[in-house]
C-alpha cells in the first residue's frame, strides 16, 4: 500500500452514533471468549469435560489459548483504530492486514455456526455433535460462536464505514471501467496459479463434504456428521469465491459487475481459505497424542494448498488497490 491511500475526506471530530454502537458491540462481544481463554491458561477446567483431549497436553493448550487471546484482543484494537480520528493516520497495510485476517477467521464461523444449528435442529448433527460435546461442553460453543458472529458483524460494519471514507475510490465503478492495458501477464499468471493451487484442496473438501472419508484421519472420519459436512462445504464455497474474484479482476471478466463484487470475493474468499488453512496447519504442529487424530498427508495438502491459493488471490487484490490508488493520486496531482 502506498501513501496514495491517505484519507480522501476530512474526518469528523469524532465517531457518530452508529460507529459508537458498533464499537461497543465489538468490544463487549470479545469479553466471554477472552475470559474463558484466560481461565484455561490459568489452569481452570470450566467448560472442559474431564475426559476431553484438551487436557492431555497442558503446555500446548496454554500456548494455543494464549495465541488465540492475542488474536481476539486485536479485535478491540481494530475497533478503536476504525473509530478514532488518529486511526485515519495508520498506514494502510498496517490496518488492512489484521482486518483481512479477522475477516478470514470470522467469516466461516459467521456462515457455518447458524448453518450447523439448522442441521442439528433437523437431526443431522450426527457423530460430529457427539465429538463436540466430548471436546468441550456444549454451552461453550454457543457462547463463543455467538460472540464471534457479533464481532464479525460489528467489525465488518466499522471497516466498511471507515474504508468508504478513506478508500472509496478503490471500488467505485464497474469492471468495464478498469483499464485493461494496465493488467500485466504476471497478474494473470498469479490468477492462474491460484486456480491451479486451489484445485487439490477444492477437490478434497468437495469429496469430504459429500461424505467421502478417504484422506481423513481415523478420528476425524469417526467424528463426521452433518456439522462436519457443513464446514467442508463452506471451504468449497470460499475457495470458489476467492478464485472467481481473482479471475474477474485479473482478466477483467464480468464487465457489467460493480467493482465491489470481485473485490469482496477476493477479500472474504482469500482471507477465509488462507487464514483457516494457515491456522489449521499451525495448530497441527504440536501433534495430538492420539495418532488417530493427527493430520494425514492429504489433510495437510488441503490446508497448505488453500493457504497458498488464498495468499496469491490476496496479492491480486493488493495489486488492484495499489493500481487504482496510484491512478487516483496521479489525476489529483
């Protein structure tokens, strides 16, 4: 990101009522999650059944919980940055990256948890519901995921309001307004590479979403149910969204579409597949004690492949933003 992404309009003296409400919702919705994680780091077993595998490795649990506390605390920091006048002076990359990560981590939860509730309501939870209950008490999922959804809605609303004032020129117009000649072969190659890298994880998640157990660990295959199928289907949706958005931008397809459509697909899709692929790969490094729960080579391939594809798609989005910002700056000079 360049200095051309500086504020396009003069900010108001302070946040309006809508921003203050959204900021309060974002901050308050973090409290239950942070309180639970702090209790677990301190050694409490609240919400954790006595036979839960989480209690097998206290050190790994403390490290993972500490890291997740830092990630969720960033939501509070972002809520302040997006609503205070000094937040407009934050370098674009320093703000956009954590918001992209937050979007990527929260979007599948926001879409998946309500869908899982519907699946369970119609009796399709199956084995995955029993696995969840053995992992953590059921009320923990309700409290934490409800908080995540509130965080995602509040933070998303704040970022849209902030970005509209600071970078509104980036998504104005339609795809046909974008200059075709400015897109080089390298950027089209990035889109193709992202699509190729997305094929293996896309195929694997699609198979798992259809109930195929090949490539899954024994423990994961045994815990499959309706909720697991929902998550796998969501990975397919986000992968398709990321690759589609990248192709629309890199090849200037869908020319009648508003620019905001491919940009949204790139932003949300790349964030979801890259951040969750990276998080699941990172979480597996500690290695569960039970061999049946360890990631298989195909599971590692799916998570690593979607992470790399997501990063390439994100790079295309960054190029688009930098290109349009530079053109705006040159016209204003």
